[in-house]
C-alpha cells in the first residue's frame, strides 16, 4: 500500500469518526453551547483534512492553501458563534 493510499484511508476514517462524534454529541450533550463547540471543532478538523488530503493542497501555492484553510476555520467558527449568541 502506497503512502498516499494510507494517508487517504486514514483521513477517510478520521472523517467517519468525526461525523459519528458529531451525531453522538447532538444526541447526548445537554448543554447546547458544548454541543455546538464539539460540532464546530469537528467540522474544522474535517475541513482541514479535506483541503490537505483529498484536494491535495499541501503542495499548492501557499496563498491558495491558506485561503482555503482559513475558510474552513472562519466560516464554521462564525456560524457557531452566531448560533450560541442567539
């Protein structure tokens, strides 16, 4: 198994685990702010994994990689903050 295949498989398993964590948090955590924090952090980690592994931007120009990585951090964090404040 090549290194790229191993990395993609590991990332895929991480995505599945984080999705299951988000579902479990939404069903079992009673405090909405804690649940939103768990889900937002999972979304950020999933987004970074997708940008780096599946989109292959680790070797892309730094500007494009930073733009997409900042997008997957800023947007979920902003949405989570708005939901908590409402």
